C-alpha cells in the first residue's frame, strides 16, 4: 500500500476526470456546492461505504473532499487504515472555488454555512449564555466550562461531537432531488 497524499487544486483540476470524487461533508453542505461529479458520503457514514469505496478505488484513484480539508484528511486516514488508498484536496472546496474552479449545485439548493462556522456560532452562543446566566445563578458558569472542555477535547482528538449533532439538523439534511445514500453506494460500487 502506498501512502495517500494531499493534492492541490492545480494538480486536481488538470485531471479531475481521472478521480472518483467523494465529498465527505453533510448532505446539506454538499448540496450547497460540490466538485463536479462528486459523490456524497458523509464522514460519519464512511465505514458503511467501505465496500463501495474499495470497488471504486480498484478502478482508479479516489479523491476525498470537504470544506477545508480537515474532514477529508481524517477520512483519508480512516480509509488508509482499511487498506484503501485515497488522496484529499488541500484546502477543500473553499480552495477549489477560490481558485475559480466550478462547483455543481442542485437546482434551488440553498447554501448552508460550513460546519466549522455552525460549530463556532453554537459554541460561542452557549459560552456567552453560560456567562450571562452565571451572573444571576452561579452554577450556570459550568455551561461555559463544559463547552470549553468540549472544544479542547475536540482539538486534541480531531473529532467534534457538536458537528455530529448539527449535521443532523434539518438545514444540513439532503435537499429535494438529492441522490439517496444507498444509490450513491451503488454508483460507487459499479462505476
């Protein structure tokens, strides 16, 4: 097995059609704009897609993509642990669009905020609420402490429980007309 790599937008743009592109963001984020031809396999469902991804990797190179590169790097490492070689896009779709490359969006799809921005909003709101409530009722300060501890844990482990919860909210769910997950797996398996 060779070591998976991180590739730049320039490296990918010249040969995008050679890759099976897998976007590991939430379905809502994916609907907001993804690389042309990308399949949506959210990071938290990667293990369910192992057989289909192994089939796709046997036919040609896999490219994992997310918003900034963090989740795709995590997915690439997980697949490497399972013996599936993949690359990921440095800087994610943010870098891709900043470089002027096109993205696909389903007709009428809304663009939700990127997951890291959603986490920052919720975490910051909870810390501020804990602080303000703690002025009136001292034990409420524990809310701010708990959120801070969760953020430290998230940074140390490179996981985010809050993002997993937020990904399940209605605005992060698949848009109308989105390919169902099982159909995505079938498409990946057969090419």
